[in-house]
């Protein structure tokens, strides 16, 4: 569980997009879990996916210019 406001804020900022990405990606493989299941699954996994997605978007944006 997150201890500080900084942890909570980072889990919200990165965790929600991470859960959305996991849900969309795994929905293509016919997983029966709902979005709420992924959101409640593990906040740190969702945050890691969100951070990785943000890094990929930044790198793609940097290389396209």
C-alpha cells in the first residue's frame, strides 16, 4: 500500500492509464476480467505499465521530430 501523498498521486497518474492499457491489450486475447478487476489487481503493476507507456510515447515523439 502507498504510504505518502506522493505515492498515491503517482499511482493515480500512472496506475489508471496502466490499467486501461492492460485491459485493452488483454481484452484482445479474450480475457474475461473486467476493467475494475485490472484496476484493483495490483497498483504497482498498473503504474509500471503506465510509466513504460509514457516513456515509449516520449521517445516516439522525440524521434519523430
